[in-house]
């Protein structure tokens, strides 16, 4: 049996899904400390204007919160910047 454990990513790379596909059991590791300015809520994409960072706005919270405790800030217009 192959068990795979990985943390969440916003717009994960193709290998992320290959990793999941290769596992018999997949565990999303979300009970670890959330890291600011990391791949959990942002990513860099190739656009017609060149590479650009896209970020999901998050609600403010304690710096030592867990990944599973982080909430998206639905009051901001962040989706409009992701077209």
C-alpha cells in the first residue's frame, strides 16, 4: 500500500496530481502551522503580460494558526484578479 501525505497548494503543479494518482491512500496534511506568503494561498502563473503572482485574500488571524483554521476573506474582490 502506498500512502501519500502532502500539504495544500493554491493552483498546484501537475506533479501534485500525479503524486495523488500514484497513492492508494492520500492524506491532505492540514493540521500544521500555516505559513504566510507561501504556496498555500498564492502562486505564480505565466500570463500574456509575463509572470504574475495571484493571491487568495485571507481573513486575519493568529500567526500560529493551523492550515485548516485559515479562512478565505469573501469580502474582498480577489477572484476578479484571477481571470
